[in-house]
């Protein structure tokens, strides 16, 4: 499956925690090789949707199919990588050790050169031997991204991966990193609070309502790929940002953090 | 490395000074009370010990050897139990209950039983030492194995890996600091277990010597051996701590703050669970005796105990004897328990109101906690006499230090942001204590109150065995010498049941209080 990116289909997907209905039945299809941004108010169920796709949560109804397979089958092939809102780095492993762990868990051969290349790419050159406690919040999130990418997954699930990254680094990562997964045509779901980030990174933006989440807008992003910093000055970009913000029901380029 | 060295020398200065001060005070007190048969001066104690250096060295080696073996077996068992609990979560409830039961066994009654089961040798001491450290390590390890944040485990799952990988890659490493903390508590506990084992009829060891000096009213000897036992326990505590610091980087966690086990669904399910557990224990007990082919004369089965207490010819007499002794024991254990808890909480609160004193008192309390108070029980008997006061004091002392340390550590868990808010309004320390630190302390307090139940019974019965001549401890001493195994087994079953019931009752109160005061602590 690693050669061709998978299409992700959520059919009648619903999820509840006890009395709390987080997702009302949703029908969604994420095209193979596309990057889809998921935006919506805090607590509407975006992380839950991502965890359902990753097979970490059991749907109360409906199912997720990834390239025709169940999430757990894709998990076992090591073809799926998820970055959580909080960087889940093991504190007793160095940065390099944490990235290598993903190769091991995914049953891939160890590849020190690839590990170091990714550490460079996320801008952590020279920190390979640092422990997570020695890194800032933003650095830890970048380390998580390196860990996700090292296994070259066919499906990439990113939950607010740049939330703790400072604005400047964020723009740089927004421009650099997508090249990595877009070159391979990875199917990517990206949860973000930042409307500008969604427009900059995604091929398509889904705007969700309050809980239980429903799709209130499905906006294709037809800006040419790959995108450069200059694109943020363009009129189509600004129009898209305005459209997404409208759909969210508020002005401004960014939602309040939770 | 240099930092550690500096920290050590920084701590060593005041410690040395206060030790010297204590010694001087001791000498002065001894000289003042000379002739009262209570206090031997440090010089007299040293003199006594120097004359018998060879004997003391051999006895110490015997006791420490038994303690080390028990430490090994008890902790191995604890690790195995915790491992199975994590890999087979459904087994956890039963395994934890069995481990608690082993902790609740009254050593003064199990000691003589083990003595006859094993015959001569160090078997009983080793077993009692193992029993004394298994539960605490088990609990610490269980907490540690669960301490890993869910995100770390999700990471493992997201690659399709299961419980074994999670255990190897995440849980085991995350549990290391907890294991270290558990082992540190277990080290002095093992020495205490070995010494109680020696009280109940060994041929050699510190426990034997201290009994002999106590009965011979040899004050200097009692103090010398009590001092050696205390020093050995502090050294074991410190050595395990130093070893742990080399292995784990993380600061030691506060493992006492364990939420009580979740009760079963309804009252019926809980009743069924308790009944199932009792049946299981009875079946295991019976099967162990049968499998070992032990004669019913001293290896009583559940049926024998039932006959002894309920249906046999002298059952009424036996019951009256046992329950009478239980009443006497509780009359010592209960006030001592309450006094120990109250003192622990009170002094912890006082120390928090006077933070400068707390800085000095905390390390002192932690060091004193490591002393097996019971091993020094003979000293308290010397000081307070053989009446109820001495017994109550021993129980209170046994419970006071762990409670104090737990409460201080619990209060330290108060989030800095919360205390900062109180400080930013210039709130008095007492207000901060009542509204922020006391609620933060509750879980640690309750956990320590639960653990103190078996400790209180152990302390009370040992004091009775050694000195007061009343209660279950004295009864066990008598029936051990008359080979009344029916009574020994009955007492074991009764005391373990009482301790388990008290523990469960406390857990219920704990859940009710925490649900109101600190609902986030209940998982
Ligand atoms: N394991 C869970 N148990 C109970 N409630 C949960 C759980 N996970 C999430 N929730 C609840 O589901 C809702 C949606 O959460 P989440 O998916 O994290 O929202 P988002 O990522 O959009 O901010 C929230 O109200 C949250 O409290
Ligand atoms: Mg979220």
C-alpha cells in the first residue's frame, strides 16, 4: 500500500463517550494523496475524528476504511502515523532515539541517515542527542513531525502539529514540510486552529460546526502547489482566508486557543 | 556528579552538627536519669557493644542475610504480580487483594506457624521479611506501570503494537522511579520483618539478642542492639536510594498518593466479589496445605479453624479467649493508630505554617521513617513501661512518621500556580493551608491511613508479645509455647480479616471524602 496513497472513507461514522455525542453520523471521503485541513470550534470533535481514523478510538456506529482496509490493519503495516496535540516523546530517549523508535515500531529497518536527515529538515540540527526535557514546546512538536515522517507513512494524521511553534518558525515549516509528504503523495489530515495555515497547506478545507460536529463548509483550495511565502500576499489566498473565517462564524485569521 | 557531591557535603554539615547535638543531649539525659533503668548513656552503650563486637557482628550478619533474602523474594513476587496485573488487566483486582492479604497477616501469629512449618533455620525470618515488603513494592509498581501518559501508549498502538511492546517500550521505563521508591521503602521493612521473625523463636540474630537483653533488663544492651538495627535500616534505605538515583534520572515520585480501588458496580456485585475472594483464599489455603502434605496437627485447614472456633468441643471457650484478646489489642491499636495519624497530620500542618522548620524537619522525618520503629520497640518499652501507655506509644510511633512524610509530600503536590494565587493576595499561611494545601494532601493522607492499618496491628501485637503480656500478641506468645496451633491459625485468620475489613472501610470513607474534596483524584 505504501506505493499508492490510500483514499480514506468515513461511512456513517459516529462516536459518543457515555452520554456525550461527539460525532453525529458523518459521511466523509478524503481523496488519495490530498491534504485536507479540518477546522472548527474547540471541543467540536476534530481530535476524536482523527483518533477514529487512526484506529485509536472505537466508533459507536459506522466505520473507517483506509484504502479499503480497516485502521488496525493499516496500523499493523506501519503505514499510518499520527502526531498528537501534545508531543508524545518518551523522556528517557534522546530526540534521535525517539525518531528511531518509530522505525522500530513500524517494523522498518533502522536507517540512521534518514533519521538525521529528518531531524535536519525539521530544523533541529545538532539536537539529536538532546532529551525531550531539554527542548522547547515548539521543538518537541517538530521532533514529533520528524518521527511521523521517518516511516514514510501512506496516511499522515496531524493534530495541531504547530500549535506551540513560534509564528516565524511556523511559516517556515508550513512552507517546507508539506513538500516532504506532497512529493510522496501522502494522504494527509491536518487539524489546525489557524485559518491561514489551513489555506496555506491544504488542498481542501472542511469547516465543522459545534459538537456534535457537522461539516458546515467544504472549501477546495485551488492555489497552485508548491506554495511559497509570496502566496500569502495574493488576492485568491486572502479570499479563501475570508471564506473559511466566515464559515467558522467569526472574523480574524485565527481562532482563540483553547 | 560534582553537583551531587556538593549537595551531599552541603547536607552533611548540618546533619553532622545535629547528630553531635543529639548525642550530647542523650549523654546528658542518661546521666540525669541514671538509676531509672531507662536510658543508657552513649558511652555505656558503646562500651557494651565494644565488649561484644564479635557476637554483634555475627548477629547483624545473620539478620541482614535473612532480610536480604526476604527482600529479594518479596520484591520478585511483587514484580511478578504487577507484571501479570498489567498484561492481564482482569486479574488485577484479585492479585491486589491477595497481596494486601499477605500484608495484613499478623506476623506474631504467622511467625510461630512458619517456625513449625519450616523447622529450624532462617526460613520464617526470610518469609516474614518477604511478606513485609511485597505489598508496598507491588502497589508502587502498579502505580508506576500506569503512570505513563495515555499519549505514549497511543503512540505504541498507532503502529499496531500491543501490550507487550507497550510494557517493554513505555511502561517499564516509566515505572522505574516508582519501583525505586518502592524498593527504598521495602529495604527497612525487610529488616523489620526479619527481626520479628527472630522474635518468634529463632536461634540467632539481632532479634534474638534484643529479646534476651530486654528480658535481662540489660539497658545498655537493649540500646546498643536497637541502635544497630536502626542504623542498619537507615543504611539500607540510603543505599537503595543512592542506587536508585544512579539508575533513574527522574525525581522520586510520591507513590503514596494512590487512589483507592474502584468499587464494583452495585452492592450485589461487590458482595459477590468479596465472597468470591474469600472462597478463593480458603481454596488456596487448603490446597497449599494438601499439596505440601503437611500434617493437620500444626498445618490447620480452613475446616479445622472453623471447628476450633464454631463447632468443636471447646469452641465457645476458644472464641471467648480470642475475642477477649482481640478487644485488648484493639484497645491499644486504635488509640495508637488515631494518635499517630493525628500527630502526623498536625505536625505536617505545623511544619507547613513554619516553612523554615519544614526544610530541616522533612529530611529528618524521612530518615526516621526508615527506622523500623518496631525493632526499637524494646526501647520504648524501657522508656514507658510495660503498661498500655508503652503499647500505644509504639503503635503511634510506628504510624506517625509515614503519615508525616506522606502528608508533607501530599501538600507539596499543591500546584505552584495555586499557592501563587494565594500569595498574590497576601493571604495568611493558615488560609492557604486550609483552602489549598490541605485538600491537596488528602489523597496522600488517606493512602497512608490505609497502609497504617496493618502496621498498627503489627505494632500492637509485637508490643504485646514483647512486653505488655496482654492481648493477641501475648496470647500468641503463650500458645506458641504450648503448641496450640488451632489458636495460632484462628488468630491469623481473624486478625487478617479484621485488617482487611478496616482497610476496605477506610477506602470507602476515602472515596466519599475525595469525591467531595478532590474528585480529580478518583479515576
Ligand atoms: N476519551 C474521552 N472521554 C470522554 N470525553 C471525551 C474523550 N475524548 C474527547 N472527549 C470529549 O469530546 C469532545 C470533543 O473533543 P475533541 O475531539 O478533543 O475536540 P477538538 O479536538 O475538536 O477540540 C470534548 O467535549 C471532549 O471533552
Ligand atoms: Mg483537539
